[in-house]
């Protein structure tokens, strides 16, 4: 049996051990000389906080998760007393478990926290829909503060989602702090060995989603060098498409065309016809919008060659008309007329009456501009046939109007009156421009 003195010594030992763990910081508690090693070992074996499965470094080699702090620093204050960065956790949050020492969350704790943060996101969405923008971003900022305890990948995904919403809602401060946090994560990832390029790609996509174009472009270019060294053609295609789309959205035509030209070379090297067509279509759009008709004609003709080889004739008529427009821009009406004529022939053979009519209208306008009025009248007669085949009353009326105007210029008053009367018949049925055509006829009859 233990004597009173022996029980008193054991009691004092236990009180000393408890005080060392609860009242002193974790680092001091673990190194306190008066705490017997055997007692600490027994406590570690019985405490879930110190079990091996929750150690910061997982035995399966998974990325190290951030520790949940046991204490928090005082929040930094601005002049007006508001926290400087709403994404920095400076005080305990009820959604985090209370810990005696700093450690990563257990799998169960992570699942509980993830579910709670998903609920926060839903609450923020509801607040935003109700018009409470400030309340919504207060909830989202809390979510973002806590997401980092679930790992950097989860945090980047949430930063991207909330950042895009912040940009859409014109929340400039929110966009700035989220961008800064992404830059911090990027620097941390780039400092690791080996570098996680998949994660860097997600960060670049996050920049792009919130229109941080400079940061996104710089990171994409870095990744492009890496994937080319790895000869990862699929990832190279993905990055070039992202660069092209981003620059085009900002009307940065030189950089957009550079990205799509590189994508075109890659697609041709891989015999990827779908990507080749996509790149050519985007380059056609860029060169047209940027008023580069010579370059536009080249890529548009390449598209036509592809469509012809695939017998996709429905795609060709519209392109032929666009090429005709480009030739007009460089003062080549002869080549413009040829392309309009070919566009009409292809559209008629495929029964694309709308395209056929558009091609003839362009050709007629060109002949009028060149003062080839007889040729224009021939084209307008073809146009009347096309409009009638497509039951386009409005188009027929306008075509008769244009025929009447040409005959009037040529001094053919009888033919002009006949054309205006045909137009008037349709105008009365449509109840549109009736007085206009009556006036045209009266003026000609009065001469």
C-alpha cells in the first residue's frame, strides 16, 4: 500500500504535468525538464491530437497541410481601424476546432470544415441574390480565410470562384486582395522542388477568371516554356488557347494573333484538323477586326480549302463573301466580284437562299459603285428570283425599289414606274413604306 506521503508525491506530479500542458505554450510543454518522459509518452499515446495519423507529414507522401494555430496574432489595423486584409485569420473562428498545439486537421475535421465552408458559400450566394453585396463578401472572406486549412488546391479553387464574382460585381478591393493572395501562393509553389506545374496552371486560370491579365499572361508564358520542354502537346494547346482567348477578350490583337498562330502550327504538326480550323477561324476574326485584309484573305482561303476537302460546302459561301469584302478593302474590285459570284453559285447549289441573296446584293452594290448599271440590273433580276424562292416579301420589295432607282438614273422612266408599282403592291400588303412608293411613282409620272 502507498503511504500518504507517496500519494501526495504522485498527486503533485500529476498536477505539475497538467499545468505544463495546459498553461504553458506547446513548445515549452514538450521541453519542460520537470515533466517525466514516461508520462509524456503515455499522454501522447492516449491523446488524439498527437496520434501518428494526424502528423503534419502524411505517411503516403501527400502534400503537407497547414497547421491550425493554437494562438492568433493581433489584427493589423489601418487608419480607420478596419482590418488591412480580410483574408488573414487573426482571431479564432468557431468553425475551427480548439487545439492545444498547432497541427494539421484530421480527415474527419477536414470533412466537417469543408461541409461548413460549402454552407458559407451557399449563404453568400443567397445574400448576393438578395442584394446584400457587403454581407455576401463578408461570408466569402470568412470562407477564404478558412479554406487555406484544407490545403492550397482547395484554397486556389475558392479564390478563383470568389475572385470571378468580385470582378463581376466590381468589387475592386476584393479583387486586389484575392490577386495578392494568389501571388503569394504562386511564389510558394515556385519555390518548392519539384514545382507543381498543374497547380500553377490552376493559379493562372484563377488570374484569368478575375481578369488579372498581366499576372495570368506572365504565368501562362512561364508554363508554356515548361510544357514545351516536356513536349506535352496537349497542355501546350490548352495554354495557347487560354492565352488567345484572354488577349482577344481585351482586344489585344497582336498578342492574340501570336497565340493562335502558334496554336495553328501546333495543330498542323499534330494533324489535328479540329484545332487547326479553330485557330484559323480565330485568326480570320482577329485580322478582320484589326483591319489586316491581306492576312485575313490568306487564312480564310485556307479555311475554304479545308472545307472543300471535307465537302462541307455550306461553310464556303459566307467565307467567299467575306473574302470579297477584304478584296474591296485593298482596292481589288475584280477579285471581289469573282468571290461574290462564286459565293452565289455555291449557296444556290446548297439551297442556302439567304447566303445566295447576300452574295448577289454585294455584287449588285459593287456594280452600282463601278457604274456598271446594266450588269447591276442583271444581278438584281437574279436576286428577285432568289427572294421569291425564299418567300422573302420584304427583300423582294427592296429589290424592286433598287431596280426602280437604277432605271430612274438611266432615264428609263417607264421601267422605273413598273418596278415601283411592283414594290408598292408588296408594301401595301406589308403596310410599310406605302407613301414612299406612291411618291416615287407620282414624281416620275409628273415628268
